[in-house]
């Protein structure tokens, strides 16, 4: 095990990941209590997701959806090879992990989307679009907002279990590369191909615009 | 084996039947009471939402806001009467009312009493056309909802 460290995650992808962790935690802890903070975390998450969608199209090679989202056939093959200990090591998400990425991004998006319309039982604290719908529907959406958070918690637990499994059974540390950006491989692999800086600038602008628009309930008049 | 006369058997059956019927009536009553108070709280919630939605406008319809505040002000003093004994979690009917409503009846009554004056203040501000004042006061009304719910209502 001596191999040169290979870059796997670019800075923006890592910053996205840990920002997501922090913002989801803030949203969780502030829910029902500090609703101004809760809403702020929600708007920031909308911006963060918008950034990730852009980065999935135009970011570094390992962040791009086209590079890691695979069909059921590829997932089956990966699982088979993995069971036989013959799965290729490569920089980036594996075909199964790709599903987890999509599910997490989708659920956080759903969570934030529902939050825009939700209202509390007192009809007092609500999302920026709750005034567009009646109390009953806004309450129903608030219940879904809670349910989808349970689902999100479940996915996060699964994510952590998978990380522990890789650490214990496969002796593979997935956390450190998400901090440092580099990983050591047994055999030389194609590492990360970084995106030019202007794309990061565009992504940050998209994120700011999306977060601001969400805070206004996408009403820009 | 104890032998029971026909008469005492009949009496026993009657007493048991009455007891069961009584329990059933109590359950029905608890359900009716709980449904009625939930409908009342929903009316308050709807009025609150209408006030909040209205106050978001640049030039809010203050008459409508005063009307909704009046609805809340009218219902507020009745709140503690919506919780007769036997309509808590022990009733077996699904309710978000906590047992503390009855074990800390004085505390509950005090928390519930906070709503009426706040709603009355909001109504007066709205009638006076004071938009900024109403926007500030609506937070006090919402705070009194939350203050009571935090202690006496299941999340």
C-alpha cells in the first residue's frame, strides 16, 4: 500500500457535502423552535442544491451525474464483482453509491420544497408560499414535511452504516477523502479532472440567486 | 359453586349492561368534545393564517384582519371550557391534549388566558389601521399560542 495519493473530490464538492451536513443539522435542531433560523437554513439548502445540480452538469469529473449515475445492469454487475472482491477501484461514486446520492439530493429537495408551503398548527409560522394555499392544505403539507424528514433521517443512517461497513469490512476510509479530497489506490486510476474556476463562479451565483428566490417564495415582484 | 337466583342474574346483567352503556356514552361524549375543540382550534389557526397572509401585503386589508382577530378574541376565553375531565389521553380517543391540562389545571388556565388580551390588542390595532403595530402584535398572539402548546399539547 504505497501508492501516490490521487485526487478524487474537488473542493466545491467537498464544501457542498459538509455544508449539506451542517445545514440539515441546523434545520433539524431549529425546527418548531427557531423558525427564522429554520427558514434560513431551508433557503440556504435550496441554494446549495441548485449549486449541486449545476456542479453535476459542469463541475469536476467525479461530481458529474453523467459520470457516476448508472443503470440497474451496471449496479448488479458492481454488486456481483464486489461480492467476489473483484470490483474495480475508481475515483468517484460507485454505481450503488450513486443511488444514495440521488436519493439524498432528491429527498433534501422534496423536504425544502414542502417546507415552502408548510404552516404550523397555530397558523403562525409558515413557509414563504404558505399564503398561496389554505390552512388545511398547508397543514397537510406540514405533515408530509415531517414524514419526508423521517425518510431523510433513514437515508442518512443508511449512509453512515455504509461508511462504517466500508471502513470495517473493506478497510476503506471514505470520510478522509471527503475532507482532504485525495485517496490512495492500490493500482493507478484515472483521478479527478477539475473544472475551470469560472464554472465555480457561475455555480455560486446560481446558488445565491436560487436561495434568494426561495426566500421570496419565488415571487420577484 | 355459587348458585345465583334468576333475579340476581338479571340484576347483574342489567348492571353490567348499564356500566358498558355508560362507558360507551362517555367514549362517544369524549369523542364529540375532542372533535368540537379541534374544530375550534382550527378556526383559530385559520384566522391566524388569514391575519398573517393579509399582513404580508403592502397595503393590508385591515378590516378583514380586525375581523379575524375578533374571531380569535371571541373564542379565546372559552378555551379552558373545551377540556372537561375525561377528554384527555385516558379517554382512549386520539387527542393531542396532554394530561398536564388536568394535573396542572391552574397553569393551563393561566396559559390559555393569555390569548384573549393579545387578540384584543391586535383587533384594536387593526381597527385603528396601524399596520406596523399589527405586524408586531401578531407575534404576541402567535407567542401565546405557542406558549400554551409547548406545555400542554403533544407535538
